[in-house]
């Protein structure tokens, strides 16, 4: 591997470390992380001196690389970005960069009618919008729903690389329900996004069921290079076919669920189905509709139905109808004077 590529890997690794503001980074920590990154790419030990990392930090701070990274030292020991939102991957584009990107987008748009490019058309649209915003110094007109303050997002690239390279992870995790954090081996299969949260799907062991882990509950990630990766033919499309969200309750089968939807929400539910299995089975004179869908009941499904409030009524099955009814009754009870929480004035 060329020295230039080695340096780029170190810059990217240092940047990734300093983006993680939930940890304090010493020079020794940065050396260790850079060594691990180079070992991952080269498959052999590649000693890095303290002087090398110090020079890397100086170059990242300077204009020579175009980064101008605001790296500061605090407590005479720890390194961080003075601007917590800074990253070398988000530096302004030069005019040359803009011209190249404009030409590239124009070229790719010529292939828009090929089925191969169906999945990237929205990416091109967003890229074109970004280029226009940079050139005209205006705000973008395309915005995606995102939560940049969500914990765990800095693990995305690391997990993505682990999935591609079929590496076994050692994950320290603390769920919302558990009091203590746990550490376990994990064989990652896919990353899945739902409702603006990211989840890692995989298995702890071959004999255990498929599990989803919320990235915002991951405390730390390490690797086990000695444990063989679990080769499994995981079909994500088939696995999630009958569910809303990410929770698949193993052992349960999809059930027919009938819903009444009021007139004001009927157009919304028709144009944006709650699930791919949704079908309209009756249109009422008042504009309301009755639909059915075949899904495996789970937490996300219930939260979706509850979000419609009185605009949606569960007609069948009886068990689900009674469960949602009780949740609403408990909610009403919460607002009774004797149950309400008094706030200090």
C-alpha cells in the first residue's frame, strides 16, 4: 500500500475518532486506532510512531490538505475538534469540484431510463440540489428527515465495513430495559433504518434467532479476528415482508388486520399504504374507508396505529382491538385530575 494511501487512512481514522465526542482521545488512543485501521486494510502489523500522528494532526490543521481542521488539545492531554460538528468529509467544494460534479450528474442523468439507475435517481436529484446550493450560495430545496444528534450514528461506516468484510464484532450494549450493559459476539448481516433510527441486524450465535440492535444503544465496538464469521443466506426482503418496522416476533405468522379510517385520513392511507399488503375493502358514503393488511403484530405496528388517534379504529382481530382500546383508556385516565402530575409553578 502506498504511503499516500496510508496517510489518507490515518487522516480518516483520526477524523472518525475526533467526531466521537463521547470519548476522550489521547495521542496514544489515536495511534492505536490508526494502527488497527491500517491492519484491517493491509492484514499485517504496521507500526506507527508518535511523531507520525503528530505530523498528521499538524497537516490536518493546516491549509495544505484543505482541511483546516480545528483540532485542539485540552487538559494538556486530550485531543478534540473545537467545532464539534466538524469533519474532514464535509469540507467546502472547490469550483473545480463543482464543475466536475455538475458534468458527472449531467452524464448520469442520460441513463435515467435504464432500470439499473432506478434506485439512484433520487440520489442524483439530491446531489444536483446540493451542487446548485453550493454554486448559488442558497439553501438547499430538498431536505431529508434526519436526527444528527442521535447517538450511534458514528458507528454506521464501521459496521458497514464489517458487514462487507464479514467480520465478527464484539459489541458492548445497553438496552432501554436492562440496568447493566452486556458484551457479546455479533455476526452482522445488514443495517436497516426505520423511523429515523438505525438498527444492526444479525446473530449472536448460529443457534440463536436473528436479533436487531439499535445503534443508539451501542456503547462500543471491537473485533474478533479469530472467530469465523457466520455465513448465512439472509434474505432481508423476505424476512421483513410481513412486518412494519424492524421487530420480527419469531414464531408468529402474519394476521389479517382490519381498520376503519376516517374521511380526513382516507386519502393519506390510500396514497401512502401502512404496509405493502394493504387493500381497500370498502368505501363508505361519508368518505371513510375500511382496509385490511396482513402483518405480524409488533411494537412498531401498534405505535403506528396509535399515532392516528381517533381517526383509525381497529375492527379485527378482537385481541388487538381490546389491547389498543385499553391503551387509550389508560391514556384518558392519565388526564383525570386525581391521576395528573402536578407541576411546580
